[in-house]
DNA sequence: ATACCGCTTAGAGTGCGCTATAATGCAAGG
DNA sequence: CCTTGCATTATAGCGCACTCTAAGCGGTAT
C-alpha cells in the first residue's frame, strides 16, 4: 500500500513540513515520486519512520538518527546499527532512572505541601 | 552556609551563565549580594535550585518553572504549587510509558539484527 | 478559460535554552 | 601603584528541531 504525504503525516504524527525536512536533511532516504512529482510513501517507509520516531521521542538527536537511517539498505552495517541501538538502550535506562529520582523528590514535596495544608486546617477548625 | 556563584555552579551542575540567566529571567528569586555586588547563594537557594533542576531535567519548560518558582515565598500558593507538581507527575508517568514502549521496539529490532547475523554465520560456517 | 487545490522547492524565520562577548569594576597581592 | 583575577552588566550569538512563506506547477471543477 502507498501513501501520500498527507496520509503519512496523519499515520506518523509528523507534520508535512517535518517529513520534507527529514528527507532534505537525509534523515530518511529519498522517497519515491508519482508522475506529478508528488511523494509516495510505501508501507516500509511508514514502518521505518515509525521506528525512527520511537528513538527520536526517547531523545536520540537528529544527527545520530541520520547516521543510523543512512545505513538502512546495507546489510553489512547491521553490527553497527545494533551497537547504536544498544547505546541508545543505555540512554533510555539512564532516563528511566532520572525520572524515578525526580518522582521521589516531587512526591516528597507534594507530601510537605499536604502536611502544611493539614496543619493549617487544624489550627483553624 | 553561603556560596559563591562558582561554588553554586559546581554544586548544582548549572553553568555560571545559566545561574545569571535564571535570575535575570526570574526563574529564581533575586539572590543576595555581598559588599562588592557579588552573588551570595544560601543553603536554601541551593536546595531550591536542586529541586527546580529535578523538574527541569524531567521536561518541565522554563516558563512553567518560572511560574512555580515565583510562588516560592507565598504560603497561600501551596495548593497551586501542589497542583502543578501533580500535573508534572502525570507527565513523568507518560514519559516512563514512552520509554518502555520505545524499549520494546528497540529490543525487537536488536533481536532481528542478531537473528540475521546468526543466519549469516550458519551459511558461512 | 480561469479559478482552485494540493503539491513542489529554496530559503527565511521561530522558540527554546542556554552560551559567549565586550566593557567595566573592585579589591587583594607583589 | 599596578597587575591579576574574579566578579558585574547588557547584549549578541548559537544549536537544535522544526515551521512557515513565497513562488510556481499540474490536474480537476465550473
């Protein structure tokens, strides 16, 4: 199945601007065109975009995604791609730890606030 | 205990530029000065900065941190502050979910890569 | 025929969060 | 007294990731 830029935008959540920008900046390989020169995205293009979006949304910078993405059609790059993903996994684990730490601090603060409100209520019953 | 901008920078990990920028932009309240006009950070300032950094590093935008921080010395703002933190907690939970989803996709991709490498090795033993 | 729609491109602009520069000041050490 | 060294300010610049504008083209509808 093939998709227009509009459909692709809706399927991925990326704006049309962003889809064109990604192609111009070689974050994704060149997309096929129809007779009018319009972009035609394949199912595989969508899948690739979706995967890239996954790593994008978890903080991989565009420059690295570009590196990763440019290896797409070369099977000999599989070890390098695997390595990049392993490193990104590490970064995700660090982010999870960051979120947990922050959660603890926030919970403590919320408790202090609630404790304060409680005391106020007791003093003015 | 009091701290110079240099010490504060080291304690918090924020650059001196950033510390001045936060103050100029009212992300933190005005810091006391010594006789020469140099900034003097108190223990409480450090604690506040550390907390702000916690919410900053988990994605709260500077504009919101500014709102939050400007309520610091008004006890009647405690319910509003609590509410902001509850909302930020929600955002952290969403981020955790995002990370988990991404992790699953990455793990699947890594497995596919390893499976591919495995097959290659079997064909050329 | 002409108006409109959706796409195309190159290139300019935006928002965020810093980061750096330039000019100046003050105070302690040689 | 003068240099060194750290601070101060206002203001400019940067990197990232988009986001938008302007000008133009091709196919369909009136």
